[in-house]
C-alpha cells in the first residue's frame, strides 16, 4: 500500500517517465476496493493484495533504481526515513487502537493471542507467526485475529529492509563485471522464478506457508521491480499498443480476480492473473497513451480513494473482526456494508489528521536520522504497549477453593441448564482453559497423514480387556476418547482410537478448507483403516463423525458394507449438536446472559436429512444406534453450559471435561450393546 508523492503539475506529453502516475493512483484504489469487498463478503473478488504488491515493487524499485543511477548508491537512512514517515504513524495508531477495542468489546479469551499478534505486527513479522500457527486466512469460524491482515505489510516491510542493500550490491557487481545491468536483471528473474515455484508447489503441501511466507510471495513485488528497471525501454513502445495493453491488463486483473473462488488453491497459480494484469496496466502506462486505461483510472473518486487506501487497508479488518462483538448480534449483509463504509470514513480521517501531517514534515527526510528515530520510537512504543497489554486483567472470576465443576448428571441437569442465565463464578474460572479443554492424547491423525498407523498410546480403556473395540471417525469421534477410556476401564474393554481430522469414516468426497482442495489424504487413510479393521476384526466398531453437506447415501452404504464384512458388532453414534459459534468466546462476553449462547435444537442438530440418512443406512447394515442428543438438548434448546461445565471448546467440539461427565448416560447404553453380543 505504498504511495508515491503526488506532483500536481501534469507532466509534458514528451516526458514519458512521469513523476506522478494517475493510472497507478487509480489502480491502487481499485486494489483496495477489491480487498475490502472480498474481506467484507460484498463481492467474491480476490487479488487486491497481489496488485498492491506489484505497485509497491514498481514504485519503490523505481525510486531505488533512480537513486542508484544518479549517485551509484542509496541513502539507506533517507530511504528508511521515508518509509517510516509513511508507514509507522498509521500502523501505531491502528495496532494500539485495535488492542484497546478488543479489550473493551472482544472476547477476553482471545485478548492475549490478539496482543501477541499485535506485537508481531508492530515488529513486521506477523506473516511468520501466522505460518507457525498454521492459520487459515479464509476461515469463517471466529478464529481470525484483528491483526491478521498485517501479514502483507510485514512482507513489504521486510522487502524495504533488504531491497536497497541487495539492489545496490547487484548493480555494483553488474557494472564491474558486465558494464551493464545484466546481473540485476538475472537476479530479479531468478527471484521471481524461484519464489513463484515455491509458492506454486507449497500451496498443496503447506497452504499457510505458501500464503503467508515471504519467500513464496516476494516474486509478486519483484515483478514490479523488474518492470521499474525496464520502464525506460517500455516507455518507448507504440502508443496504440500501450493503450491496448492497459485495457487488456485492467480486464485481466478484474476477470481473473473474479474467477478465483473459495475452492481455488491460493496462492498457487491463480494469483498470477491479477499480477499479470497489474503489470500490463503499469507497463502500458509508462508510454502515457492518450486512450489508455488511465482515462478510466484517472478521476477524482479513485484519486480520493487512493489517498485513503493505506488507512482503509489498516482499519477495515480489525473493525470487521470485532464488529460482531461490538453490535452483539449475528453478522448480516447490512453489517458488511457498515464496516466497509465506517472503516473508509475512519481511513479518510486518518489520512488528513495523521498521514498528511507526517508527509508534509520535510525535516524527517532532510535530516533522515530524525525520520529513522521517529520510526523506531513509534515502533518501540507500539511493541511496548502490546507487551504491557499482556498483563491487563481479563475480567473473569476465579475460584481457588478447589471446587470441582459438575456436568451432566441426568436429564434434569440438561433441563435445568436451558433456563440458566448468569454464568457461575465456577464456570467463569474454567473459561480461560475451555479453548484447550481437549483430550491430552495425541491420537488424531493430522491432515497430511495418508495411512493409518496403530499407536500404543491410542489404546485406552482396559489394555488387557478380552473385549476389543475400535472408535473410528473424525474429530467428532476423537472428542469422546476420554469418555470411552473411563467406560472401557469399568467394563473391561480394550479400545483403540482410530481418528483423522476432518475425515469422515463414510466414503464422501470431502473438500478440505485448510488445504483448499479435495481431501485426498482422507481417502487413502480411510482405505487403510478399512483394511486394518478387516484384518484385526475387533468385537465392536463404534463409528462417529461430524455430519456434513458432502454426505450421500452411496458413500454411507459403501462404508457400512465394508464394516459389516468384518463381522464386528457395529455401533453408530449420532453427531453432537453444532453450537454455531465459538462457545467460550460467546460465554466470556455474555456472563450475565448465557442463553445468548444457547441454540435451538432445530438449528444445533443441523443437516437433519443427512443425519436421518446416515442413521437409516447404519441400521440397515446391523448397527446399533446411540443417540447423543439427550445428553445435550432439552425442551427444544441445546445449552452451552450444563451444570458448571462449558459444553464446547470451539464452534463444534465437545470439551473433554464435559464429555467425561456424560458417562452416566453413555455407559449403560454401551453395556447394553455388549451384553447383547
């Protein structure tokens, strides 16, 4: 989102390399509108950040190359002073302001993670934190950080640190060896080719790495630098050809951006479309054609939007993430427009109140040590504020008496939970731990695993039990592991947990959002499980999975046919309710109104037709059915707190603490099945 200083005087027609490019200002406005529209869910259009990367590479690369041509070197202090003056003040305001808003309005459970992200953002390496955390940028489950969009700024800022040094060295070596810029061109082409290849190959292997990492994205900025190097040559192209290229480029940018969908593996090859389009617009504009796309891009509206583009980029995402907490209701389409408009108005205010003031302060560049010092001070203050925020109290009650929370005791417990409004101090004291309240056994295969491997640590219950059982499914089977461990110990059953994240035991074609493609690893893993179960023939196979839209009768039949051939007693556990929101976050922001976090059973027991189909097929192949709903729902409501226990640790899965309390309900059902064998 880097801008070039605007010179109001129009360049003469004979001056091809203009100091101010209104087409670039317009393209910058188009890019930010693409970003905001996509993030807010107004238009399904991607690629705005990719266009911005190209613009940054062209503008900053052009500045650096011009200084190298003129002096043979780059004043690092002046360059960094200009970057600090432009970027640091709005960043500091946004980072600190976002933390303040998150503490006032957001979930206390997320605040610590938020400020850790804010610290990373202030130090310009948030993209690497997101890689380490395996963040899904397009997740729609309330897990997004209000600082998540700083990943792209981090990449640009890392580029600003390295680019002037590398370009000066490459230019000096090229002059010494070849007496021209051959080595610079060769180096830029190598970076583009290598980075693009890494981004393409890593998309299917490690999507967070491919999406956020500097080395898989730097090719987009580098293409802009290469074009800046070629600008004097490109500016001499035929005016008619240049005009065609600009319109073609604008069309390619918009069309390819709209063709990218949620199912498109990103970044992969798809981002090459917006990047190529932006390059063509900029390249054609170098020749200043009279009938080029500049006739559309150069207008007061896009100029105004372009001026506010940096602030709009900074502000729209935090407002978007925190908005549901601020208004305390489900996010609607009208809310999407409200966020887009309000964030733009705030960006305009920031532009005039902050950006322009620093822009006009010539002393910060004339005496570059002042600019660099100002940048370091702002960065230090921002980082220090984030560190200090880690000790801010979270306004949740704590109980130190050692009192143990109760959970499910009987149906009356669930019935009573439906009407509870105020969350007890005991429940509040468990909230901080609720997001991590899962079984502590590492017995769920991760996405990349393609074959089932039995593990001793995944054998629970009674290891010496004569009766053997397999608990088979996805994370909605794994969530019951501690419960089955307790049941197995009581009933003398040796239980093997066989589970894989997001992988239904029934033969469905699953599109995994984390890898943004068909879940091939699930298919191969499931087949290996079928082979293992056919060989081991456990006495009982319990199947549990999350009901999903991909479900189909043919896939269910295919799975139960295989399982029936094992000769095992088959059991099908109906899926647990879907709370539809992150329950710990909801409870932490509704301490006096727990009912706001409950859900009607007709919504919580979603995909009713699919649930009925799976149950019907299971019964036809001889499976006994355990209906879990009675342990979660009563009187048409599925509460989020039962007894003193938080029922779900996210927007889908049951906490280990609550699942273990369901033993009085579940154990008699399991025992009845075993006794009938």
